């Protein structure tokens, strides 16, 4: 069976996400429509997710979504702990990005305020810039610097940042286009790296990443599309599907960073091994540590 089943599941989950995404684009989300619960914070964000507001405490708008956001922070802390001193600086920055995204997400869901919404969305866009840089420099000689890449990515990221802040006030469409565009590039770029540096399928990190991330994205889509529906006797609003998006996106992105580290080590011909069997709790170990150069 080997790689066949994970790869088949990867294609299946990608195919499943397409009609849901098309439905969201054509019909629009349902989200938390009709939720009039009042708590400590005045909602100023342009999005209210499906989870019932202030159901647990008047101080946290969406308790489950806030709590699950902490798992993203833990992904970053875990990555920093196990890869400190053995990877180049850009990969450590990737793990730091998890901490900022998770913290912003927790504050956004906890308050549903516009400023914290931006603290969630903007770090996601900024993180994509770091991830793209990792892909573009995967085949550079050790110690080589790429200021032209950093400058171009920074300019594009700044443009998207201002666009989201000033023009994405009615809904999340502009943010989703900016962030989603980066994700699409990352998927195709990573697939190319897999062909070059994992042709013998030593690891299934890419497949694990896509399964976790897109699987979580499907939960995200169902949550947005069918919030007020009842499926198999269960009310979608009570299922905390957005929390599963946090878990899936965190594990999927973490596995993708490990995949880039694996490809980088393969290019540099370092002796390495992937330790751990549980997605999100794995790490790459190398015999000879890498220098800390961006």
C-alpha cells in the first residue's frame, strides 16, 4: 500500500473541497446569523462565526474557537523546541509565525472585535510570505542570501496588508483572496519540491499536510455554509467545526514546514530522520546542525 493510500486520500479531500468552495462563492456564508447573545465585548469584526456567542462565559465570545486557537501556538512552540540550532533561521521564523497566528486567532474569536480580527488575518498573510521565501530558497547554497526575494515578497505583503486594513471592511473576501492565493502557490511549489527531493517517498509529510489542512478547510466550509442546519440529528452550530479547522490547519501547516526542512536537508545532503509517528508531534533530526543563516 505504501504511499498509495495517503496520496489517494489527498486527491479525494481536494476533490471534496471544490464543490463546497464553489457553493460558498456563489451562495455566500450563513455563519452566526441570528446569534444576538451579548457579552463583555462589542462586536466590530465583519465576521461572526457559527459557534454560539458567550455560551460559556460573558468574557469570551466564542469559547471553543478561542481554546482551539491555542493549539496553533503549541505547534509553533513544539517546532522551535525540537529544531532549535538544527535549521536555518527562516524555518525558525516559520515556527514563530504559528505563535502570532494562534494568539491573534484566540483574541479574535474571544472578542469578535475588528482590531483583533486583523491581528488574526494579517499574520496569516505575513506567514505566507515567509513560507514562499522558504520554497524559493530551498535549493540555494548554504549561507546564500536572497535580498531580492525578501524585498519583492515584502512589497507584495505590504500592499496586501494595506488593502485588507482599508478595503476589506464589509466581509473577508479580500483577505481570503490574498491568503488563499498564497496557499495555492505554496501547494504547487511544495509539490515540485516533493518530486525533486522525495521521489522515493521516504516521507509522506506533504500528503499529511494536505490531508490535515484541506480536511480542516472542509470543516470550515461546512461550518460557514450550513450553520443553521441539522445533519443526522446534530445541529451544526453545536458541533464546533471551526475548532477542527484550527486543529487541521495547525497540524497541516506544521507538517508542511517539516516537509520544507526535509527537502532542504536533502538538497544539502545532510543525514536526517523524521522522528515521531503522530502528525503534529513529529520533528526532523539531523546529524550535522545547520548554520543559522536566513
